C-alpha cells in the first residue's frame, strides 16, 4: 500500500518535540506559522522564547500512544 504523506497545513496548538538547536530534546507547543516562509513558531515548555523552526528537520509532532489514535 502506497501512502503519500502530506505536510500538515495547520499545526497550531500541537505538541512537538524539538530536534535541533539549544532546546534539542525538549517538548513545546506550535503557535502557528512563522512570519518566515516554510517555518513554524514553536515555544519550548518552561520558556517564553519563540523559535522559528522547520517541520521534520527542526521539530516533529508528538503522538500520545496511550490515548485513542483518533484523538492524535
């Protein structure tokens, strides 16, 4: 079965894992699209800084495997 993965168009409010930079390995929340093309505004947990990061390169979406998959 072939699946074509599409980039999410609206990740505002999604929980994320930061994969690069000073906050690598930390969780955060996506605030929406950044003012820079192709980037998203990410706020690390326990910090008021807002980062402009690229999806899949600099951050990924977190999935809660303990809940109903339809809610992810």
